[in-house]
């Protein structure tokens, strides 16, 4: 297949090409849509950091989509393996060294193969991730306690828990910045499960909204509070709240963590795809 690559598009030009085909599956394409839309709404240097590219076949139809905001990995949208592979070498020539790539499994592998060959790098597997979606919550008996939005007083606790989640679950990602917890509170994006005496036991956050689907995550329970149902009850309550404001909820899970996957499936989440996270070693 002959493929042309439009490299380093601005967000508006990228979305003009990509928004139509990607919006056909907003759950699988949530990052490939949300990142340029967010950049388009911003001003200043942060908005100019994003890199967007589209691969098009001989007929001009988009077949590959890639977005990257340093220092994060390249995010791929649903296209063809040929389209993803066509993007790898141009990204290597223009933007190397890149930290890695994340996307639907065959596309991530195709991009990584082309990128590493052109960049003289190698790809290391980090995670196999399930993409889950929910449109109705399955009622479950909750443990004692309640779900509530986090408040300004919870900011320091959220900072500690976000750092702990990072260190345990995603140590290869950039660490959360100072004050990340307070920012989540200010944006009304963090919920806690608390015992009847008010002691917090679990944290669940919400982030991007793409075409009516709200992303849930990160979800964190400190070790001493695990296996008591707090995270299940909290994600259930948060998901039910989000469903009043949209078409559904989405989340990513590490498929190597069967406990977390079981929690979400009990609530009513259903797996709709598989993503790979690969790290590039230069």
C-alpha cells in the first residue's frame, strides 16, 4: 500500500482529517481525539508542544493516526497496520528519541517496528492493557461508608496517593507534579470512599470526556485498605454519577492485574479492546 504522511500537523488540521473516522469509535480512539482537542482549546507554549500526524492511502483516505505530547508516549488511533507502520519512520526522523508508543495491539507493534528500525532503537513491552466501557452500573451491596467528592482539605492526601499509584502501577510514566491532588479537587475530578467515621479508604478520579464517554482513572487503594470492597463501591458510585452526564464510562486496566479487572467487570464494565504500551530504548 502506498501511504503518504502528513507530519506535525497543528491540532485543527489534524482534527479536520481525523475527527470523522475516529469519532466512529470514541472509546478506542479516546486519546487520539482528546489530546488534540485539549490542545486546540489551550493557548501558549503548552498547546504548541503537541505533535499530530495522519497517514493517508492513495485515495486520500486516512489510515493512520498518531498524537504525542512530550514527555508522554505516542498515542495511536484506530487505523490500519500499514498506516501505523508508515508513521513510524517519519516520527523517528523528526522527533527521536521518543519514549514509546501506546495503541491498539497490532498498530502499536507496526509503529514500533518501523520506528525502531529507523531510529536504531529497540522496543520493550511495558503493559498489555484492556480497554473497558460501561453504559449501566450493576448494583452491588456496598461496604459500610460512602462515596463523596474530594475537598480542598483532601489535597495533601491525594498527592500522596497519586505518587503511590505512580510508583506501584506506572513507574515508567512521568511522576505526578506537586499539587496534582489539589488540581484534581479544584477541577471536581476526584472522589473518595470513606468509612462511617470519615477515614478515606480509596481514591477514584475522572478525566477526559470524549463524545459523551467519561474516562475513569486512576483508581487507588492503599495496601492496608484493600480487599474490603472500597474501590469497587467507589468506582460504582463515580460511574453512576458520570452516566447521568454522558453516554458511558471508559477505563484502561493492566491485564496482568486480574483483581482490578474483576472489580470493574463486577460493576458492569465490559472489555472492548486491547492496547499495548511499548517503551523505546535508544
